C-alpha cells in the first residue's frame, strides 16, 4: 500500500514538472513562431486589431524589401566569413591551450592558468580602447583581419575543454607516448577524437557568440562593405521603422544558420551539458 502511494505521488510530481516545463517551452517558442508568421504578413495584418496569428494573405515581398533597403546579402557574406574564421581560430587556440594546461608541464603554467581565469572577469568594455589602439597602430582598421584577430582568444571555450581533456585517463596518454607519439600526435590522435563532443559544443558556443557580435565590428569598421549582420539590422531598423513585417523577415533570415547549426549539433550539446552536470 505504501509503495502504491509512493508511486502515485511520484507520478503526480512528474506530471507537475512536465506541465511546468511544457508551459516554459511554449513561452520560449512564442517569439520565434510570431516572428516566423509575421515575416509573411502584409502591413494590414501586422497592424490589425485584434492581432492575427495566421496571415490572411501570405506574401514573400518582405524578404525582397530587405535586400532593396540595405545591402543585406553583403552583410550576410561578411558575417558568415568572419564568424567561420573566428570560430575555427578560437577552437584551434582553445584546444592547444587546454591541452597544454592539462597534459603538459612547463615553467609558468600555474601563472598562465590564473591569468587566463582572471581574464573571464574582465568586461569586454574595459578592453575596447586598448584593442582599438592596437588594431589602429597595426593599420588593420576597416579590414577583415581587424574584425577577426582581436577576438580569436576566449577563456570560456578553453575552460570548457579543460574539464573534458582532464577526464581522459592518464594511462591512455602514457600508452600513446610509449608507442612513440609526440605531443602533437597525442593531441590529434588521442585527445581530440575522445573529446569530439565537447569540441563541437565549444564550437557551437563560439559560433553563436561570433555570429551576434555587434560592438567590436562596429568599432573596427567604417566602410559599408565590411559591415556585419547585427550592424545591418540596426540600419534596417532606421530604414523600415514602420515596416515591422520587413524587420521580422530580416530577423528570420539572420537566424537561419544558427537554427541549422543547432539542428545538427543539438544531440552533442545536450550530451555535453549532461556530462558537465554529472562532473559538477
């Protein structure tokens, strides 16, 4: 009897948790669904009262207007290029840094670790002026290099990888060394394959951060042909302040790469977050 009551109570608790999570999921999904439907609406449907969820007339004119108002295609290409290069460099540097901190011994290692960890508590705003002066002295303003290079190091992805690199058994590393593998081969043949999920997750976080980067590309560029999507969206807001449906269409196109990335790496992300919680 007690066991039956306990199971009944557990089921009630599960249903309560499920209901709360379902409500939260719907609340988070609401803005995306509204944006998706609004991008196909006419101006009459956008400003109708009461608001209409489903467009009375489906139109793709809003997407065409985006390209007519601003050089959206150019901004898109710039964002894709800078984001891919930044992400690749960030992950490469983070892998090397994490591997050195976990599996190598060298003078100043502890100091380097403390310095890197401390950098996570420094707001980016504090580093803007030194970064700008450095880039300007190197004559890299209004260049792709000026946008990309100052943002290729990140302590967050390094520390994310450190926890996974540390989970690889030391015996496996020693066995590889006994087989004649050097530092580079141990890292590429043993460590990286065993931490591919964590590296994918770190890459996803880096991609998202670089894709939506606004402040530094705005500071480092003045030429229209080098602007990125977040800056372009600001221009579009000024050009189409009363055309809400056009802004929704541009927003939808802006998040397509992020959605594709999430679809492909969602399993890796959930798995990595779960393992992180287990290690904690």
